C-alpha cells in the first residue's frame, strides 16, 4: 500500500494485542521493538545477498540502511 504525501494513515492495533501489550513492562516493549528491527534487517540482508551476489558487506549494509530509512523506492 502506498501512502500519498500529506495524507494521514493510522495503523489500528487489534484489541487482543493491545491488551497483551498493556501488561508488558517498558523494557519488554523496547525489547520487542529492537527484536522486530533486528528481524527486519536480517530479512533485508538475506534478500539482498541472494539478489546481489556480487555486492560486498559494505554495499549490503548501506542498502539495508537506505531501505530502513527511506523504503524501497
């Protein structure tokens, strides 16, 4: 889904998920966010290594950073 500039888009958390998150400590929520970030980076890295076998680690890491910051456009 592509969001147009200037429009507002809100993700709605499922009620059951919200209830689970309410019972987590701040440390647990931060750990969840960091783990999600780590997983996203690993998935992007695996994809890039498969698609660009000629790229070195520096190129891979630069593209991971670009995608995490700017998306895939």
